[in-house]
């Protein structure tokens, strides 16, 4: 069932006749049962939305079937794209089903953008060949079926390979163009001092790679427990400073104009989803974007590109940094801002106990400076505000029932951090 806010999104986009269907998990489940009764569908749960107003809407789903759970996605095409929808159905075979006017449902095997994902999910000859390519030195793992941890349809599939009940490797399937960047990120990670995943193997042919598994708890998990994350916050800051000091050779370059452009795009997208809130986001993005460009350092540094508490793991190895798929060369304050924004976002939408966001930010930045990094408060605040604007559409994407209220809270915090006269940004 769609919320009133969801219905407003649908009403504003008549170019996508199937938009309501892909957003409504109950309606989609009913339609899928009608066209594919042999699946034994019990329920469908939407997990993530990627919406391009007037063009398409893709919704990731977890489908509970009579014999277990599968990952899938529903995609609504715009009027005039019937040929594209037909092509997707014909190339996907039994992995794709037409369930409505310009609406397709596919499971992982029907994801043509991720050529390795379908093979990795199912035991068989192809699955074994894929693991041989990305784990050439681990024949004991070639018969294992990776367990999916994360799946963003048409973008990335992530699974863990286990041996004798223990995780030993992380396997990722990409779009072909994205593999190049992810491979460069892992090569960069090899040259920095914090503990990072080791590259175990890569296959350009099927756009997949494997890296070592680093056991432990993420900083996000630690933050959910009162008093357990302060030391890790400080060490995470020190580790990020070491990353920023690493040799950036081979990394793509992100200019200040790129950072501002990403901010503007996020604000415009939010305007299409929630015009009342988007107007404030666009105004904020204009002033912030200008400051991101004019205040950029003359020389950039290596940066993680997507730094958050989810990318920090505390284990027997100490603190490790994860996921270098977006590593790049640019303004290092963007990493600090992204991390600070993630702390505030978790604090604003969660009722779980944990350290106040203000003290968590202070501990993290203290660790960063203890590790030799330089954190300029105003610069970090600008990047944190920009990151919060980019995060503001996430409540809609993850199908939070109260997504307008959550979005508004994120934008209010962004505006607060962006005040140029505010003496203590955090």
C-alpha cells in the first residue's frame, strides 16, 4: 500500500505508467502471483529504490517463495520505451517476467548489467568457473555458493564465500565500467598503513573480483551500543588520516566542481520526489556548491570516496577500513564531511541508544588530527552539509513509511551546519 506521499510522487509522473505498481509491494506481489503462480510467492518486500523521474524506476525486492527467499527487482519503463522493455524480457528468459504495462520483474540471473551475479548465486558449472577466476589460489572454495550480503540491481552484487563454516572472501560483481575503478581502489588500499582487504583475484571478462574477508563488528554496530565506540571513533579518525597520506597514483580525480555537481544533482532529484522540501535543498546546494569550489585546497589527496561508520571494522586485527570502490583523488574534507553526515543521519532517524552525535563527531575529528590530518571546521561542516543533502533522498529510497519527515530532518541539520556564521558547526 502506498502512503499519501508516495501517491503524490506517482501523480506527478504520468510518463511512468507502472510507477505505482513497482512502489507498492502488495500490488506487485498480487500481480506476480497472477502471471507466475508456479513461484509460490508468499510475500514481497521492497528494499531500495532508484528513481529517475520521467525515465524509469527500479525497485529492489526480497521475494519470499514457498522454497526460500530470492532477490529480485521490478522496473517501470516510460511510455515510448516498449521496445526496451520487450528486449529486457526476451534477453532475460525465464528470469524475467512482464507483470504490467511497461513493468518487468527479474531475479538476479536476469540482471544483464551484472554478468557475474546470476552465476555466483546458483551452484553449477558456471558458478564454479567464476570462483576459479576470482579465487585462483583457493580451490577449496570453488564449490562454495556465495551468500549474498548486498545487492543493488544493475549496480553491484556482494557476497561472502565461506569454507568450513567461516567467511574467507568477499566476492563482488560489477558493471564492466565500474570494475576498473574498484580494481584501482583495492590496488591503492594495498599501499596504505591501515588494515584493508587484500585483492585475491579479478576477472575482467565477467566484471568480478574477490578480496579477503576482515572479521569483526562495524563501527555502525558499535555505535548502537552505549559507550562501546568512542575508542574506535578515534582510531577510525587516525586510520582515515593515514589513508589521506597514501600515494594516490592510479586513482580517478574528483574536482571541487565534481563535488558541487553531485550536490546540485541530488538537490534537483529531491525536488522531483518532494517539491516542497526540494526547493530548500536547491537553494542550499547553490550556496554550498559555491563554497565547495572557492574553498577547495590547491592540492588534493587520496580519499576514500564513501567514508562512513559502515566502512570501519573493529576486530582482532584492530581497526580496518573497507570498500574502496569509490576511492579517488580530491578534497579530503569530503571524507570527513561524509562521515560526520553519516553520524548525524543515524542520530536523527534512530531511537536506539548510542553516543550523542556531537560527542561522536568530536572523538572522530580528534583522532583524525592525532593521526596527522588537518580538519578545518568550516570546510568539514560544508562537506557534511553537502553530504546530508545527498543523503536526504535515502529515506524515500529505502521505503521508510515516514520518509518526508526523515528527509526534512536531514535537510534541517544540513542547513544548520551550512550557516557561515555558526561558530561551532558540530
